[in-house]
C-alpha cells in the first residue's frame, strides 16, 4: 500500500526522497547543534516543544528509513515518506525503550545517546548518498521561500495556540510512570512501577519515553509536554 502512485514520475519521487533527506538532516543537525551549545532553551517554548515531535519521532524515523531502504530502488512521494517516518520513529523509540531497560541509564544519558545515534545515521546517509551523487545540494536554490515562510507562520501560530490549551488529563499511574522516567537517576523494570520494588506493567513505554525526553530536551515540565 506504500507503493508510489502511477501518475508520479520516477524522477519526481526520486527527488522527493533526496530532498527530504537533505532537509531533514539539516534540520535535525541544526536543532541538535543548538542543544549541544545550550542555545535551544532560548527558543520560545511554544516553538521548541512542538519541534520535539520531529526530534524524537519523525527525524530519527526518517534516518532509520533511509538506512533500511538504502540498498532498495523503491522511491516514495512526500506524504508516504512522512507516514513511514512517523511509523519508524516509533520503532526507533521502541528500540531505545528496550536498550534503556537493558543498560539502565538515566533519562538524560539515554537522550544524549539517542540523539547522537540519530545524528550519526544522518551523517552516514548523507555521506553515502553524496558519493553516489544522489543528494541534490542545489535543492536549496530551488526552494519556494514564500511557501516555506507561509507554512512556517501557520505552524508557529498553531504552536502558540496549542501551547496555551489546558493540559490533557492523566491517570495517576501514568503520571507516576512519566515522573519516574523523567526524574530517576536510573531507569529499570523495578523503579518506575506504581509501587516500589514491583515490576512495572508498562513494559513498552516508547510513547511515555518520548514525552519524558521531550521534557528533558526542551526544559519544560512533564505535565506541560502533552499538548505540545
């Protein structure tokens, strides 16, 4: 069901993936760079929080997709690429979920490894694509900037409106899991359960992990992260 539409030419769908590789890689590494130098927190909260959806889902998902599809000849249009990116972003988070339970780091330590590996995936994809001449570096010259500015303005307005909504409700046990993921110095199967020293029933927590990492990354309390 993810095959390309017949009306889309091979050249078009090939450019879709090439351009999205370039744009996503530049965006992810720019945000990651701002985080490393401590400037990300200077961005307004209504903007930096929604960006976490890209940093902790769509961005790593597209990097994973690029690696998995590198040896294949299949090409997809933009909408399909975005759907695949979100789906594989959750897969990337699930892999991180399992690794966290195995190695038991703190959330902050896990987040830094998570971001570094995603960045390395993008660098590997760009390097390999560059050798094959598949990355259109001149794509930046062909960007329709009025459309980009218009979409950016709509996104910013939407982000501001969403950030001022009342946070969604949480069950007490879900709130405990989020708090423990966010605040514990080490994450394990027995220290994020509702009761101390019990094994958690939340074995697969990639979504909660994404919320907790977003709070850590953006410097915003975990309760205010949900609507972002």
